[in-house]
C-alpha cells in the first residue's frame, strides 16, 4: 500500500465511481488481483484462465496482461485497484491537471513513469498513477518536488492523453530540436546548399546554350555510367544470393519478450485507417509488450477523424 493510502482521495468533479462490482463485496487486498476480480464478478473464469496462460507465456504483471488483452476494462481495473488500496480514482481528461505541476516534474518524465501531478491543495499534491506500486516507487522523488503528496489512480492511457493534450506540442518541438543544428537538416534552406544547387543548374544552362552538343554528350555519359554501376550492383546481389549459407543460429531464449514499439505513419489515409487497425489487431505478439503508435500529421483532420471512429485497443494509440 502506498504512503498516505489510508485516506480516500476526493478529486472532484472528476471522480469516477468503481465499475459494476457486487455491492456487498469488498476487495480483498491479500488475495491476488485476478482472483479478487473473478470473485467480484468482474472477470469470468475462462478469462482468468486465459489471462494466467498469457502471463505464464509472456511474463508481465497480471493487471497489465488482463487490460492489454481486453479481458478487463482499464477503468474497471483502476477502480478495483484503488478500492484495494483505499484510495480514489480521477479522470484527468474531464478535469485537466495543472500544467505548472507537469512542468515541475517534466512532461517526458510523466509519460516515462506513468505519473501525473494534478492539483496542489492544503492536504498535499494529488498525483495520478496507473497503479499503487508506481506511486509508492516514486514517492520519495515526488515528495522532494511537491512536499506532501497523495495518490489517486487512472488508466495509463488516460494519463498519457492528458499529458499530450497539455504538453504535446512542447514535447514534439523538443523532439524536433533535440539534434544539434550543425547535424540537422532544419536549417538546410538557410544554408549554402540551395545556392550551390542554383549555381550548378545555372552553369549547366549557360553551358547548354554555348555548347549544347558537349552538354548532351556529358549527360549521356553520366547516364551510361550510372546504369553500368546499377548493373554491377544487381550482379553482386545475384552472386550473393547463390552463396551457400551455414545453418541458422539458434534463437536466443528470452524469459520475457522485449517491449516492441511499432510506428505506423499515416497521411490522408481516411479510407484505409479502419482496415489498417483491424489488421494490426491480428499481430501475434504479447499485447502487454506491444505498443502501436499511429502517427498522423497535425493538420490531417481526415485521418485523425477516421482513427477517432476506430475501436483502438489500449496498446494502440494515435500520436
């Protein structure tokens, strides 16, 4: 149980009630989460068996496995974990957090750690976390920044969406300017390259006007050289494919599959967005170890509207 967890957080008006649990049944903090959910009627027995099988095969926590596999709704899981810990839940999208608190902790740190400082009041700073263990693990760092802190829970997707809504533009600018200008193409239009290209084209135009036959001969020779080089490259590729290879190395056994982030860039793909989402759902990889990022341009309203209508699982989001 995290520090200050004995007092239920009242984060109004964004407080959400727990999911459809049995009114007469209270959580049992000593029981495993999955069994506790099944006892409350929130997780069918067959779903429990499936979730445990996925956890055995893929690793990870049972909470993440159940949510990622769609066996338990994210808000239902957050509500039940909060009741087990004796704390509250809050929706940061319905009642946005204080941007200054996000800046003090760092927007990138909020996304990385799954934490969201929301409000400061006489009782302490309210901090949202995806689970009580995350809050407890970072309690010392939070207390050093904000003084007294108190926890509440929200799904990780809601925390990410709230941070991106307030600081998404700043994070994008920081990512775009992370590389030093000397090693970046950001200032290519203001550098000497456009002038060099213009001067070269101008020189070719002057030479073509003075000696058209010589310029045509030079361009033809350049075309022959490039075609010959391409032919040599294709021949080398053919000879390499005929080479007898040795036995394939044995796969390295992994106790837990690695976390995989799949970037899917989209631009004016309103007609194929829904079909693409359905096909991505067929990926055969542990859902709690998979993150699919559908990358859409900020001014591409058609694609964003199509993705907003799609039924995205918790492991898939639009950036």
